[in-house]
C-alpha cells in the first residue's frame, strides 16, 4: 500500500477568492485531529498509516480489525486512540472459553422484585477493544453480529441501543493458528478496515530504543488527555457527511468493487457494503488532508484496507501464494482513473 500514498504537497486551503477553495470550514476539525495525533505520538513511534486509518474510521463510524504479529503496538495504539476521546472504554480479552453472555451480558434474577434484570456486559461502552478476536469460538463471535451492524443488543426479547459513539477495535495475530478460530465472512464484512501492521523500519526501531533508554517509557496512559468530546465528534461526523464527491468518482468506486465480483482470481468478491464503506472512508480521509472534496487518490489509497478482508482468493491463486493486496493493486491498475 505504500506505493499508493497520495501526494498532497499542494493542498487546497480555504479561500473566499477562488472557486477551488474549500466550502466547509475544517479548521476546528483539523485542530482536533492534530491534537489526537500529538497525544498518540507521545508514546507511539511510526505507524503513520495505522493512526491515519484509525482516525478515518473514527470519523466514518466504522469498526477496525488490526492484524499484525505480537509486539507491533496494535493494542497500545487502539487504547491510546480511546484515551483521546472523552468517552467510555472497555477491553475484552477473547479466549476459547469465552461465552456470548460474557460479552453482551446476561439476565440475573432479582429476589427483591422477583424479576430478571439484565446485567450489561463489557460491549456496552463507546470504544470497545477486543484483543485476539480470533481466539474465541464462532458462538461467541456471533454475539458481535448485531451490535456491530445495528448498534443494538437483543436479549430476552428486549432491545438495548448503544450510546454514540460506538466503535469496535479488534486485534488478531495472523501467524499463530493454534487455538484460533477463523472469523466468519459475515463478521469480517462488518469491519470498515482490516489494517495490516508491519514491523517498524530501522530508524523507527532505533527511536523506540532511544525513548526507552531515556525512560520515556514511563509515560503512562493516564498522561494521555482527552482532546475531543462526543458532541464535538458528532459535529465532525456531520461535516464529513457533506464532503463533496463527483458522480464520476462514485462510478469509479462502483467499478472497483464490481470488478472484484468478475475476477477470475477471486472466489468471492466484495458486497455493496464495501462500496458504501469506501465512499464514507474517502470522505473522512479527504477531511484529514484538509479538503472538503474527494480525489481519486483518496479512493486508491483506502481501497486495499477496505477490500482486503472482503474478498476470497480462488484456490489456485491461494496455493500460488498470491495475496489479496496484490489482486487489489492489479484491479486498481486496470481501471481508468477519472480526471
């Protein structure tokens, strides 16, 4: 994905004297985003793409699956993001013996009222971190289907709405397969992004060691301050919704997703939910770049993270060691970019 990083060296700035300037005032939103980055950077070195995509998901009301080997700060980055928003946070460690009631809650008999009272589980929060999501069996994973899509829980015939904002951040290790359970396609499709976290480069890892040597590792999560409120986040989401996108770019998104369904290298293509995800994510990413309109580069940059968990390779390509990212890059190269 690195070769798709768009070049925004000449970003458009708000101006009243030019028709090409921004129509929306993005000043407050960008200041908040910069403050979130600064707070996360107090502890995290590198991982620029991970941070940017998490911010895009936050503005897009999307859930994120973070995949990477142990020790690359997946969980830590997710916890830092939650600290920058003045909301409730909960963490659920998925294990093979975890039951659905351990996630969503259960009904307990109240001897005083002689009735059953529903005791809410840890999923009832604003930002929920699910660590090692592929450690729990399918029965427990299925407990997330309704809440991730409809933002509600149904228990004992009663519906419980989740408070806004609601965001699920899940991590998994792609290497170790013993004691893990493959996530169902229906659950994968509910994630806006699947982010692949790689090792830091030489300079970044050197900086990590330097910070540790200088005792900067003593900085605690409590030292990370909340910089935006739920009300501010709701306002920013409304700004994102009215970001401009031309019809030819809507067709471009449709063509990218449609071509995954007619590709001989793929057994399963992406659903219309992928098109909607790519649209909303592109609007949020444009705002992060200081623009109130979407460009083709925004779509190209986000397409791998939106699509890589929504497609299934054909058995032949899988045996050859081809990755979903490679197929997505081929698709992008084959489609004419609208200008």
